[in-house]
């Protein structure tokens, strides 16, 4: 993602991290369901990418010029790659990090919980998914059987 999209993504991430810290705290424990959800979203995105590969829509999107991305196809590629990498990183992070880390700084102990990442991961996933869906819905009405 670039430009305004990346700024919005960053602001949403920070807001979701602060909100997740306040709302969820250290109470969330159902990481298996979250990983399953993220895996399903990943599968849907890979499937939609493979369906688009031989579509006429690709040439139409390549011809549509857009600011910050060269063409609409380049924008869609950026959205897909960012979203897929984000999903992989989120899944791996949820699988490998501990539930709690204790950090000591000058005789102060700070606990960092994995549960604080739940809301940012969900918000970021929905944001990326909505960006891809909105772009595809924009071109959904184009006649494809010519």
C-alpha cells in the first residue's frame, strides 16, 4: 500500500492497538479460532487472485490509470500482496509468540500480552479485505463476455 492507504492503515493499527489494550486486556485465549478465521480469509484471497488471473478484467484494470500506483491493476496487486503478507505474518505471530512477556526497565516490570494484538489483527484484516473488495466491486459491472 502507498500514500493515503498506508496512512489510514497505520492510524487504524495504532487506534486498534490502544483500543485492544483497553478492551481486551489479557483475557483473550481463543487463538485457534482467530488463526482459523485468518486462514480462511487467506484462502479466499488466493482463490480470488487465481480466478482473476485469466479474466478480461485484468486488461481493463491495466488500462485504467490511477495516481500513486500506475494502473488499477498495480493497485490491486499492491493490495493483494500487502494483505497476503499481513495475513501470513499475523498467523505465524499468533502461533509462535508466548501469551505474555515480562520486561523490566529500571526496577519496573511491564507485562506485554499477545491478546493486545487480536483487535489490530482483525481491524487490519477487515481493512485490507474491504480495500480489495471495493476495488473489485468497482469493476464487477464490466461486461466480460465479448
